[in-house]
C-alpha cells in the first residue's frame, strides 16, 4: 500500500488540488474542462475514477454496485458533495425527462447530418427510378449512406415530427 501511495499520492491531496483548480458557479463546484464531460482523476488504487464519484465516497460513504452517483444540479463537472445523490439509471433517466434534458437531435438537426429532411424525402422519391450509386453522387454522400436512407435504416423521422 505504501508503494501505491508514493506512486499515486493521497486521494485527499488530489481532491484538495482539484478544489484549488475548481471554480464556483451557481453554487456548483466545477472542475475546469469541457461541458458535458466528466472529470477523471486517479483514485487511491491508482485507477481512473470520475471526480464526482470520488467526492461522494470521501464525503458520504460507499457507493453500492447497483447505484450510480447523480447530480441534483444537472452539471456533469460539478463535484460538490451536497449536489450528489445516489440513484439508479432509471431514476437518472426519469430526472432527465422531467427536467427537459432528454432532447435528442434527429434528422437534419443532428450535428453530423449531411442531408436535409427535404433531400432525404427526394432521395426516397427518386430511389425506384435511379441507381443508388447515382443518387449518392448526386447528393454527395457515400453509397452506404444512400443504402441506409433508402432502406429506412436511418433517417426514419424528420427533425420536426
């Protein structure tokens, strides 16, 4: 154990260092980083673990295997112990829906979408009369993308439906 402590340091010291780098915004204790991403540090065993889980364990106790640590503030970078509670994946999903964080980007609203919903409709209208490779060239997408659109494997719904 002494070797681990020498190599990875004391987890409390890591939490103190994280606290010194953190900022307080709307009562949340936020570690610097990208929004929507969890901050990971090494735990007392030298293994990567999310900062909010370590914070919960050190301040409130063990986390049962069938539970997750949830944020009452809905901020993934927050690790303030008073904002952390135990829950299940189901209760987390229900909170997400109740708080309006369950919006899914589909169709042309998805950040990786190359085609508008109107283009997809046109592709499906033209599909019986044109070869897929010609459709793909016309719309500037790959044959595989064209195949998944024509066969309704993707883009089953329009963005505003």
